[in-house]
C-alpha cells in the first residue's frame, strides 16, 4: 500500500480550480516531488494533505487513513514544514522544539530527549538557547524541519524546503533531507527548483495550472521529453531581440536565462537553429527545466 494516495483530487476557490483532478501515489520511503512554478497548485495540494484546507472533491489518504474523515490521526503521522517557518520568536531554539513536543502529546522527558536528538542531528545544539531572530535563514529552516520530526512522523511534507536560502544553506538542507530519506522516512516536497528536484526526488510530478502534466523519475522525464542534447545560444554581436525573433520564427522551444537562450529540440534531436550571425552556440545536457518547457510551454520561473 502506498503511504500517500491521491485520487481525482480537486480544490476549488469559487469558480477557480487551484487543484484540478490530480492523482498520484507516494510509496513508503520514497521522496516524491511536486515540481512547478508559483500558482501550479503545489502548496494547495500540500495544505489539503496536512488538513489545513478542506478537499472539494476526490480522495486523499495517508497511511491508509482518509484525510477528510481521520484528520487527527493523519496529523499524528505527519510532520509538516510550510513555506513560512512559523517559529515562535518569543521562545528560544530549544523551547520551540520542547513546546511542540508538548503540543503533540509527548511527556516532558520524551520531548526533551527528542529535542536533544534533533538539535544534534541538525547541528543546532550550540544555538539551543539563542533567540530565533539570532539565527540565519538556513538555521531557521533546519529548525523548522527538526520541529516537524519531533513526533517521529512516518511522512514529512515540505513546502519549498530551500526557498530563500543561500547556496551553502541549500546544500546543507539537501544533505539532511537525504539522510532522513536513508532512514526510511517518506518525503513529499514541492519545489520550483529543477536542481533540487533532480538532487532529492525519486519521482517527480510536473504541475501547471492545477494539473499534473507528467510524472516519472527525473531521468525518465528527460529521456521522454528532452532526450540527449540541447543548446545554449549567447548573442555575440547579434542583438537579443534578433535572436529571440529568429528562434520564435523557427518554432523552437527556448527560455532566456540571463544573457543565454536555452534551446530544446524535438523528438530527441538537437535543435536545428536558423541561420544567425553574431551568436555563440554551446551544446549541453538537457535537464528538468527543458522538460517543463516542453510539457508546459513555459519555464519554471514564469
């Protein structure tokens, strides 16, 4: 039995369907990613899973329990990390964990023991008595994740785990999430960073406008939609406008990243560029951003 099962899941706000009939399974011990830009429906899906937003229609089960009917029991099996860390700035680092342990029904001794374990695991023991405002963004994110683990949940839900972090902090969070996965915890995460999805996720569901466009391992998705080669085109004398117009007229899928046009081909073939002077062309390996451009018609940052 899958640890998470979603079937024809719908969330409506008036006439707007933020989540539009999606279905997916997450197996025990798997890291499953919802990948898509802001507004794709990722956070809404996770809020329904965590019991923070009622389901309009469809079904959603965690560890075999229906979220709509057994919300309390489901929440006992979940650790939830939202985009806003929700840390209490009136409490110290240690107190944030101790109080959460008390709220979920742990004895004082058990809460203190688990607090010490989480502080050690996330390398926060030497900051245990600090105020929250004294922590860096990366430390706050690690503390929020550690708080979600106090109850020893079977499933952890992480909404954009590394948004707003500097590169060093992102890598640190990734390392700790990878360690959690190896311990057998099931992770459901949302992200709009393709490198994060490729690094952490066993499988990915690509979402846009409330729907799942495709699903698979990162390697499967790249093989299915982007295949073996893509190109970077950099204006070197030609104007950006002329390059943009030429690529569009040729019907090529591309996105602009800084000064570079990232171009993806069709049906596994390298893209065939139109005759253009004043450009520098570099082949590269396709990634999930190219896949999303192909299946959604836009980039993840749009």
